[in-house]
């Protein structure tokens, strides 16, 4: 997935829009992580990529990561590079017939990932993405579980989250090498389900598997229900599998929300929250877990370059929970039982923003049902 960092059409359209609206001020800033070789070779700017070499268009390549030799500070792509024939990696004893090798402790630590996966606004320093900090201040860091221990143990069918197995993959890394107890996988799948990125459907499937092994739901029904009077259903959402907040990343774009449906014994819907309108937008009364930022006029904005202040953040930290309450009334004279179904849903970007960037009706972000729980009012 890192190799798609430049090719991601959602990113590129946002990037070009930002370049146009603020006259190129973020051209190099964004590409330090999306096309680091392009920045290093001074092929950026211009933002349109007309000067980018083929290797720069490959996003974050094998060679780039294995020439990172340090960092100035965590965040904003402040890596230090040592290009050449010496490649750095997590094994103390490794040899290659094609280049020199050296052990790098940095490649075994979450700090390596944090170089790009913490993001601060380039002019006002407002935190925009704090995936590394969310891990660092959470229980997984206390337990010594690094980013690599989940994101580099995933393979098809094995999400490798906090609530699934995270197996070793013994084998030989290269020709002539000895067998090792574990070889890190390099899928680097998170939760990106934008169709334009998925040249290989297996990555989409792994993103879905990761999302579906990240959270749990628990429904609590009222002790006594009298038709014709108001009752309350509680839904507990627990971030059981992610070592960072749910969701994480650029969370002014990411949307995780709770869909609740109550149906009578004939299948008729008597209560619903979290549904989509005919344009694909989540109903305004829904509970959406994301970050909300304001522009200079205090209005909510999803455009990173316009952010001037935070408004709210209701995301769920690792191993913590959120409890939502829904009030509803079962009609007088209704026949029980009533079915209650709660589903935690996710998509990488809101439909209205995708419509603005791609054209209305051109692209639909994939909606993933992360987890569903059912109960019954009897």
C-alpha cells in the first residue's frame, strides 16, 4: 500500500486542489511522505507531477525505507536519508550479494512509522494526524507492542490486530540467507478502501479484514418496556483491536459511525439512526466518530490546508469504549418481539467530498461493516 502513496487518486485530487488554492505552499510538504524520492531529487514542485521520474511515482519504495538512517523529529516526514549501497533493516546478521547491509534498531521501532504518521499543520502547527502519539500514549506502547507487530504481521485472512493472532512467519528472506524465525510481511494495509487505490483486490480485502477485527459492540436493552412509552437502548463500542484511536489518520475525512435499526415482528422499521440519504450522506442526527476542525472564520472544514483550530474529537482510544444512548418508543398495541441491530460502519471519506473532487456520482467510497451486534426486545 505504501507504493500507492502517490497514486492514491483521492490524495492527488486533494493535493492539487490545495496547491491551486494556496499557490503551491504545500507542494513539497505533502510529498515528503507521498513521494519522498521526488522531493529528495527536487522533482517537486510542480505539483502536477510533470517532472517526476518513474521511481518517484512509486511512492514509498523498498529502497526509500531501507535508506532511512534517522530522523530530526517525529512527524511531517522529518527523516534523514543515507542513499547508497548500504541498506538498513531489522536483522543484525544479514548479507546480500547485491548491496551492503547494516542493522538498524530504528526499523524495529514505532518511531520509524511516526516519522510520517504524525502530521502537524505546516504554518500553525495544529496536530492533524497523531497516529504515532495515540500509540505512544496508549496501552500497546506500555506493553512493548510496536506498530510493526501488527501492521507487519498481517497477511490475507490474518488481520493481526489486538484481538486476533499475530503469528510469526518463519522463512528465508533472500537467496543464500539462512532461515529466520520471523520475516516481516510488507502489505502495510491500514483502512484505506478507496477503490482507486486498489489495483489488487486482495489489498481491499485485507483492509476490510483489519477493520472487521478492530472493534466490538455490546447492546444493553431496558429492563422493562411498555409499548407507547419512551425507552432507551445503549450501545457500547470498544476499540478492542487497534493500537491507536478509532479511526485514525486524517480523521477530518475518515468516517466511522453507528447504524441502529429497530424492527417490529413483521420486519417494519420503527426506529433508525445512521442511514444514508439519496446522495450518500450520513443523516445529520447520526453519531460519527471523527475529528472536526474549523477554518479562519470558525466554520467546519475538511480541507487540511484551511484548518485554523480544532472543534471536537470523539474518537475512541485503544482499549477504551464509548457508550451511546438511543431513545425510542414502541407503538402502543405493537406485538413483540422487536429486533435491535447495531452496526459500526466505516468509509475513508465522506460522499460529498468525493463528489466535489471526482464529480457527482462518479465514485462511491466503499462502506465497510466493521462489526454487527443483534438483540431482541421480548
